[in-house]
C-alpha cells in the first residue's frame, strides 16, 4: 500500500512535523498549512497513485507507470516523489495557485535561482508559509 510507504517516509524525513495519520478512504496524512488561506494539506492513497490536496486551492497526482518495476517498487517510488515534493514545499519553493472564481488551480516548483512570482490580478498564489499578496 502506498499509505505504508508515505507514512514511513514522512516520519523519517520530517520527524518534527505534526502530521495526523489515518486509513483510506480518509486522507492518510493531514497537515494544516501555516498559510490559513491555503488550508489543509491532505495526502490520499488512491490505490495506484497518491493525490496531494491543498483543500482551498488545488490538487495533484503522483503516480509511477514504469511497468518494469514491481508493485512494491512503484509504491515506494510514488512515496519518494511525494516526500521530495513536500521537501520543496516546506522550503517555500513551490508556488501554488488558484484562479479567481476557483475554476482551476495548480502548482510549480521554483527553479533554484528563481524568486517567488509577483502577485497576480487573475489568481491567488501561495507558498506553504504565506499567500503572495
């Protein structure tokens, strides 16, 4: 189960982060963002992929479709990808956005030499720690 590997890696990589854990179909890991406008981070085990939600903004899917890997190795790879994403997120290196009106959203990881973008008139933008206003 992806859940097992996600929880194990979260505890190992972020031991001081106060995640809450549960079993599917509930989110397997929950964490409130310090940016209240962004809302809660939820990680779901969807069987063949993990979905990461920012409940007030957007969500994204993490999967591994390398058929040369067995199921266990694919699940481990998915968990590793989620944890790597969270590492960037917690360092404020991920810009999360939601279009005004809430009809679309997404995120992108900033390049090493890239600063957070300027505020936008067309969408709300967030880092893990704050809204970009």
